[in-house]
C-alpha cells in the first residue's frame, strides 16, 4: 500500500472511531442526575432553602433515592429537611435524616415511592433549610447518593452545589468592608442601575 493510501485509510479509521465514540457518549446522556444549585446570601441570620433535584428518564425510572449532605458549619447551619415533590401525589416513605451541625453533615436522608409506578421525570427530592452563621463559601456536597428502580440501584450522576455569603456592603467581594468598597460607590455615584 502506498503512503497516500495508508494515510487516507488511517484518517478514515480515525474519523469512524471518533464518530463511534461520540455516538456512544451521546447515547449515555439520559443518565439520572442528582444535583443541587448554588445560592448567594447577604446577611448573617438569613435563611436559604437548598433544593436537591433529580432527573429521571423512561429507560432509568426512579422508585427511591438516598443521600447524605456535607456542608461547612462555620458558614451555615442546617435547620430542617423536607421531602421534595418528585413523588408528588404518591404515597411515600420519607426520612429526613439526622442533622449534625457540629460536624456539618446530614446523613440518612431517603424516600421510597410506595405506589406501583416509577418516576420518569424531573423533580425535587429534598429541600433543606439552612441559616447563615458566618462569612464565606459552604459546599453542599452530596455523597453516598443512590437512586433505585423497583429492584436495583440505577446509574446516576451527582453534581454538588454551594451556599456563598458575602455581606451586601462588601461590593468587591474580597471578604472585607473597607475603603475599596467605598471607592466603588464613589466611582458610580449618581448612576442609575
């Protein structure tokens, strides 16, 4: 085989390999995802409700879930855990877990749908109310997350969130309220936002 033909065969093989890999990855896009958002607050003592959601697909239906949450207890404290709406209008067994604000964890949060159907849509699995107690960023790390159908755990992806506290007067968000913040005010004095 001449060099030009070898190069063409190699190029075609490479393109076909990439296309096959792309189709394989694209075929896996319908994976259940458990995720939490990012929240920003501006005052000590302010409450924020962090919602943890789950997608569900017809080929990976959901009948139950379990998870644990880790957070920074110097920034936020957990107040309560409530069931979300993913199993709305279904009879469920829900357990709101055990809050440990000293160590920054909530463990053993779970729910199971007691109906004979399974969920194939998106909804919130749990809503956790936190109170801001300090300045900084607290991760909302979801761990030991399980999603199951009526007989086994199913594949899932987990995406963590966070709660960030910056005083409303810390305009440049450097963690300090000082002359630099006043300079920003002076620079934009009289402007309409």
